[in-house]
C-alpha cells in the first residue's frame, strides 16, 4: 500500500467519523514540486451532500486528519482544495517498504494465454507484424509481473491458396534457387515469389481481359452496330480505317443527336484516339479500342460530355481513357474472367493436390516453409520476442467440425437446404454467420472455434487473449458469442486485444505489390539512425566497436519499441523512425540514457547497498519516492487494461522525477555520508525500476551511453 492508498483509507475513516457517510471516495492528486503540500484532496463532491461550502469542508477534513491520524504534518485550504503535507516519516517508511518488496510478486494462480504474431508463410514479417509482436509480448510480460502464469503462443497460417501462390511461382520461375544460393533470408526469398506470382497473375489477367474486350469489339462490328457498309467479309482493321470518319459522323449526329457544328472539330480527336492512342496489340483486337464499342452500346452522350467541350478543358482522349479504365476495373474483378487465368487455376489445383496429400506438392511445401521458419526465427530474435507454444493451421484447419454437429444437436445452429450451417446472432445485434459451407468445408470461424476449445482443454486456461488488428473486431465478436451459445462458459474470458494500424510517413503498405515495410529492414534502419545520431552527439567516443554496436542495437530497437508501445493500443499510429530516436522527450533513448546515468553514478560511488538512518527529505525526493511506490499499481492497471502504454508513460514520469531529484540534490559531493548513502539507495532503486519497466516493454538497457 503506497502513501496515496494510505491517505484514501484514512480519509474514508475520517469522513465516516465526522459526517457519518459511507463509501465516499474523494479524488487525491499528487502535487508537483511547484505546489505547496504533497497531495491535494478535492472536496467538492461533499458540498451537495453536506450543504456546506468547500472551504469549510476542507478545514474540517484537514483538522480531523491531523487529530485522528498520525498522517499529516500540516494542511492548507486553497479555493476549496485541501492541500496536505504528509509527515516525513511516512515517505521514509514508504521507501523502505518499496525497496523490501520490489522483487515480490503476488501469484494469482491463473493461467493466461496470449496469442500474437501469427504470420503467413508466404511473406516476411512487416511493420504491422512489428506492432503486433511488440504489443503481444509486452502484454505477456506485464501479466507475468502482475502474478499470472502466462503462455505465449502463435498460430502460423501455413496453408491455403496464398501459400500455394508462392510455391507455384517458385516452381515456374525459381530455376532451383534457394535462400542459400541467393544469400537471402528464407522468408524474404519466399515472399519475393509471392510478389512474382501477383505480377504474373496481372500479366495474364490483362491478356485475358484484352481477349474478352477484343471479342466484344469484334462482335460489335460483326453485328453491324452502325449500319455501315457490307462488312461481313472484310477484316476489322480495314473497316476501322475505311469507315472511321463516316462512323463517327453518324454517331455524333444521330446517336448523340448533336448539332453538326461539333462534327468536324471532334472527329479528328476521336478517330485519332481510337486508332492510334493505344496501338499495343494486333489492330484487329486492340483491346483499348473496345471502349468505342462500349460507348456506342451505351448510347450515352454524358460519357464524353462533348456538348460541354471547349478548348482548354479535358480532352476527349482523356475522357475515353478514364472510361476505358473503369471498364477494365470492372472486368478485372469479374470472377468469370479471373477463373480463366491459367496461373490462378494452377494454384487452385496445387491447393487441391496439397489437401489430397500429393507427395511432390507436400515436399515442396515443407521445404519452402522451412526456409520461412528460419527467416522468422532470425527476425524474432532481433525483435526480442519468443513463444512457448506454436500451432500450425495445417494441423488445426480441420478442427471445429465436430462442434458444428454439437451445435445442430443443441438447436444452437441451423442448416439451410443447400447443407450449409449457420448461427443466427441477430438477437445479439449481429447477423447470421456461416460456419460450414454447403460442400462441407470449414471457414476460418470454424477453425477458430475448434482451436479455442483445444487450447482450453490442453492448457487449463483461465483467460485467452488474441492480439489482432482492429479490422478483425467483428470476427472476434462473432467467435466469442458462438462459443457462448455452444455452452462454453469460459467464452466470457476470451479477449480481443484490438489495436490500430501503424503507418510510416510515406503511407500504407501493399503485400502483393512488394511495397511492405519489411521488419528486418526497419530494424536495420533503426540501428543505422541510432549509429548516426550517437556519432553526431559524440556519446560513444571511448567505446570499442563491439560496445558501440551493442549500444546502437539497444538504442535503435529500444526506440522502435518504446515509440510503438507508448501509444494506446486502440489508436492508429504514425511511426516516424527519426522522431523516435531522440535523446530528449518521451522516447526510449531518453529513458535508457537516464538508466545509464544512474549506473555511471553508482559506479563512481563504488555503491554498495547499506541501511541508513532517516533523513529529512526534499520535495523532489518525496516525489521520486511516490513515483517508485506507484510501480506495482501501474503494472496492475496495465495488466487489467492490457495496455503497455500505461507502463511506458509511467516510465517517462519516473525518469522526469529522477532527473529533477538528480539536479536538485547533491550526491557524490554530499559531505554527510548518511544522506549520500540514502540518495545512492534511492538512485539504485530507481535504476532497478527503470530496468524492470523497460523489460516489461521488451527493451534492453546498457550501462553506458
């Protein structure tokens, strides 16, 4: 119990004694150095109940606390606020208690599983994974410190069509290359083939769309859309060239019903665009000329806005180009066209072969996944995260089907005529959710149901936390409610640690296009920035190269972690690498530097912990003791809210308090050995608290910076 808790307890007793009021809790604020007194008690909530002015209430409470407890040295009422100065001995006792209990952890005898990371084996970890891993790992550390038994877990998405895309691309274009032959990390190597697949898919899709558009264009003229000359036996290219002007004149005059004055001025632009702007393929099936046929078919003059056209406005060519792009987008999303693309059909077949246990496909799958796992391991090591349990979707994707029958038997789920199985959650404010397709195959929700049940059976869990981005909020709402409907009472102990997306100043990432912010490259960038700034400041001049590199790594990765974790998980964040590495302000390096300063101080003093006699504390010493006494309460709140941001921002306040203490209280030059030792003891506990708090965030410390 810290001093603030003691004041709250004594204040409740006094209010009961003086006013006969129970369960009254007044706000108690810790004062900063510039304010008189150690704490401020807000008396206004009692005004209405007692029908007295706040000044009178403040005086009465101050007198009662002074007379009925040994707590106060003095008090003063200022504008209804009760400022109290606590006796010096309470702070001395508090420091002794905090020092003695610093390493004690009150066990909760509850097991909590924290799931995080859970990547796909078709690409390396990226910036989004970094926030996920740091958040999940830190929450696990905080829960341990709060007394829980913690299991850190991940489930790796190692199967599915996206995995087969990388496999197929390597099979087609890899030419036997391996991560070793190309000197590339395994996950990066496989990820390059995922990008290669997408590039080839787009190439084939474009060709297929061109064929589809070309077919349309051909039919438009074969059907004599404009009533031109007898064109049945003439090649399309000749028809276009011979009949373009007549066709355009007829179209402008009759189809769009425009004044003839527009004809001569626009025919050249139209014909030139249609015939020459995109001469990419054989003129008989120039896909982009199909837009002309589309315009004819739609008979819509608003597409071109010709009657509003003037020199200086948007050209007809540009207008046609936009209309064509819209048509292409529609076609590229057309499942009928996509289904005709050969490389996608091959990937789908590969997935079927994998599910059927094809030996060749399975061997390739095992080999490529092994490359990825090795790469993941290197990234995890540098990022400083680890796992107690790892599950694989290739083993869990069949789980959950038995729960479907159980739900049907209980009447919790229902089956449609096509055989698909659903859960009606409309009474829960949601909708109807598919759990089993008509062909008997499961969906992700089904797998997650089965995996959750398996985890609780095998681990005797009291709580399960999923660290997943907020785009999956709905998924977890459904998951928890379905499990509850199926009769699993522990569904109330499932939590979605939902977090906002993280972006860099230059915008979002796109995995398939290969524009993701690679986690390894980001960490290396942080190392390089830390090196550059340290050299600029001249902080490591007397260090060996090995010592310098340890510092660069600690500062760079620490800055990355602190910057991400100091933000409330629910908020979307913008990560600025340069801004995160600053030796001043609310940053990781600023906190690490304070720790290093303390270690330097203790080394110069040849510090050995010793008992001391009580001293008369300065205000900055009292503030520091109050901050140190808050550590366990902060950890408890962070564990309850699953928010490392509370620890990060506590750390910043603690460091500011220490720096104020350091600047205002002589230590090494202090002649009184008892006071000197006391302040060294205070510095030592502050250093330990900083180090432990940083460890909760996964951040390392160094003794010199």
